[in-house]
C-alpha cells in the first residue's frame, strides 16, 4: 500500500503528532472545522490504543480521490497482542481505557467506514475512512 | 415554529433575534430548537458548529481570538457528541431488552400459572406480585380426588431473570414427581436433590410445602428454610407462628425434612408468605412482624381472597407503590 504519510507511535507525544498530521491532510482535502475535529479525535483514539496496548505501531494517512468524492483514510497498524474478542471491544459501554475514551465504537461513529483485522499474538490493523460531503 | 430544522439559516435567525432583543421569547425559541434537535438526534458538537458558522456569517470581522476560542470549544465537544450517540444506541438496546423481558415475563406467567381450587371445606386467598417484571416467588396448588390440597410456596434468594429461570425449573421438577405430591417431607427432599444438582451454588431456594386433608381437617407441612407462616386461632383472635426447622434447598444433597401435622379448627386460618411480605419497608425502617399480623387481623372478617388483596394494598401504599421484593401471600381458612 502506498501511503501518503505515516507517524510512528512510540510515546504519548506521538499521538499529538498523528493528530496534527491527520488534521493538516483533512484540511487540505477540504474538510470543515467540525469534521477536522472529529477526524483528529478518531486519530487520537486509534493512536492511544496503540500506545496503551501494543506499545508501538504506526498511524498512516491516505487522501482518497475518486471520481465523485474525496475522503481520508486512516490506517492504524501495530504488532501488539491483538484483540481477543473483537465483538466485545466493539460493544457500546465496553471501553478498555477505563471509560474515558470514546473507544472503538466511538471511532466508528466519528468516521464513515470502519474495518478491523486482528490476530492474537500478531497485531491489529484498523482502517477507517471519512468522506467529504 | 413547527418546521424548525437544524439548518444554518434557522439557527442564525434565532441567534440574530436574540442578540437584538435579548428577550425571553427568543430564548424560548432556543429551547424549542434544542428539543427538536434532540428529536433528530443531533449531537451537541453539531450545534456548536452551527453556532460558529452563524457567527462567522454575521460578523465576518470577528476577532481572531474569538474564532480560535470557538474552535477550541468545538474540539472539547467532540467526545460529548460521541457519548451522546452512544447513549442513543444504548437506549434503543435497553428498549429492546425491556420488550424481550416482558415477553419472557408473560411466558413465565403461563409456565408458573396455578389454578386456585374451589373447595367447599377450605377457602383460599392467594396473591403473588413480582417486584420487577419477573417473579422469583412461586406458589402452586394441587387438589386431588381424595380431598387433599397441596400448597407450595417458594422463594428464590435473588430477584429478576435468574430467580425466575430457577423457579421455572422447580416447577417442572415438581410436575415430574406427582406420585408423592401429597407428602411434604418427601417432596422437599426430592426437590432438594434437583436444586443441588442443577442450580448454581450461589442461588438458594426456600420452600414451604403443606398438604391439607379436607376429610379430617389436618394440615401436614415441612419447610426448607422458608419464611415462617402463621396459624390464626379464631376463638382467641390470636396468631401462632408456624416456624419449623429445615435447611434451604440446594445446600446438601443428603438433607432430609421433618414433617409436622396440625389439626385445623373451624374458622381458623393458615397464612403462608414470602419475605417480600415480612420485609416490607417504610422508608428505611423494616416493618415489625406485629404490624403484618395486625394488618391481617384487621381484615380477618373478610373473605380469604379479599384479605390478601387488602393486605397487599396496605403494604403497597405504605411503600409508596414501590415493591423491593416479590410479594406472595396465601390465606387458607377452614369453612365447614
């Protein structure tokens, strides 16, 4: 896959870097303030999951341009322990970060598309897309 | 007012109106606007967004620091927006669960239904009201052609769905051994083995089983740790506690139950209940046993069914129409 840009997540500070880059790309694509804020929140959530549960990983961004619409794709990849019960972490009210974060269901709500692949012991890849309306 | 939508124009007009007049009318419209937005499941961050856009259009020369501060506010609201949507979907799920439980409660009602036999010699009053939708109390009558009336009253320690599931099992266990139905100690011993084998050890069931022989007017009974019942002597206008020892069902497979027998005089009553009756509360205060008895006594002149109905109404009122535990009360009176 050819990503426009990636941010490696190793320390908490990198979450801010990922937000910043994601927001810049979203702005260039043409997203308004509220959508930029939503995209940044989703990036935070994905990056924080990597930082908290996998230790290290990366968040990559891709500007999508199709004939009739534009959008942004964000892919979060880690080689962490993986998620055992995906259906459980996708359930409302089951937040792994102590109920403080929006959790993965929150990310799904903030974005238009949500895809998750996770293998125990190998890692997790989450790809989300938001389309410009 | 009826065609409000969360569109920029509308919000901008309302806002403009308010900035100009600063009167209550405009604020009332803001309230209507927010209610309508909620009906359309519009989250708070979107309102802030519309507010920012309205301001930008109304005041193109808006100072930069105000613009920045509004963006900052918007950012802080994003997670509230997500939480709001989560709340919406949890609410829908809750409604779904509620309707499922009410279907289950109806099924349970059918499963556990019992017919109050009409017998010349004995007058029966019975009432069982669940605290929540599903009942963890159970009572059952059987009347055979030899003139013996069997009465079971049981209570699962616990409430709601788990208790109700457990009760359904007890009912079917009882249906499966009809041949010893009229022998209280035998029934309790058999049920004890069923509960011990099939029910989680954290769940206990108490049961009182009595059998009334309408030919010689004797009442035989055994109890598995159940709330003591009462015997009412009409001649003395006094109650006597029917408190008999017996381990709750399901503790040990080897438990046996002693059976007791009592002669019942004309006009006397046997009162069986669950702890939902004796543990009624007024505020934080548990009511005293004397109070339960004096309430029963005050209605003792009425037909048996009316006694239980009136006693229930009394305690329902006393507890502000909020039952904390399932409530079951049975009154038997020798008529002839």
